C-alpha cells in the first residue's frame, strides 16, 4: 500500500512539473508581451484591498502580489510602472488587466485593449 501512495505522489509531482514547464513565466523570461485590457471596478481585489481605478495597479495570473512591473504600450511607446494586486485577466490571449488610470497613462482607454510588453522590476 505504501508503494502505491509513493507512486501516486510521484506521478502527481511529475505531472505538476510538466504543467509548470509548459506555462510561460514572466520572471523566468524577464519579459512577456501580449494584449492588455483595463478595468475600473471598486470591488475587493484578490489580495484583499479595494480596487481603486485611480491607482497604478494591475491584475496578473501568477506574478506575486506587490510585484512592480513596467508596462510598455507597443503602439505608442508609452511606459508606466504598476503594482500587481489582483488576479486575471480571464480572457484568452490577454496577459494583464490594468487599472483605468494605468490605461489612461498608456493611452488606450478608448480602445479598451492594446498590445504591451511587461518587464518585472521587483
């Protein structure tokens, strides 16, 4: 019976390792490019604070909370620094959801979505 458990746990570990290897990591590569969108809710974020659309914050699927990220809009070259405080985006192809203030600084509030590159600073 003990061997069965070890094999099962070993299989789970291997499966998890394969899955993690297939997921691109911003920290490992240093930069990630793709679509960004924005949101302006006043709900509670995944880290427990209230979302403030006027702050320079963002949602990312797996970066640790409070990570500082430089976001550059590829279409106009504008760049800002945001703090990760939420999880998302939950739409395929998007890599980050920004606060409305961050989207405004990057110049894409009207369009709603733009192509960006992220670089982890801390």
